[in-house]
């Protein structure tokens, strides 16, 4: 018995953004490797790329994720 069942039909109300086709889909139409989601609404899925950019920017500027060695500083203080 497989651990994960492959779902071929999406659920109504589950929204995804397909990176391959650059479009919003209701239910998973494209492979998981090519999509963001699920989102609770079509509007959230439509803004998936903007949300990803914002989160990436937050991560890049978060000092908790950048230690001294990554900046080339001496860790021994």
C-alpha cells in the first residue's frame, strides 16, 4: 500500500498557482513541482508570486538566518 495516494482530481475550493503555465488553477491540475499552493481563495493564488517575493525579501533581511560566518566575519568574537 502506498504511503501517499496520487490525487488526479482537485478539490473544489483549493486554489493553486501554476509556475509552468503562469495561471491560477482550482484543484491541482499540474504536477506539484510546478505549482504553489494550496490557497484558500482564488485571490490568494493570483498573488502567489508577489507573496513569494515578499517572503524571500523578509528571509534575506532576517538576521536570525544569517550568521557571522556567512558574512565572512570571525565567529570567535
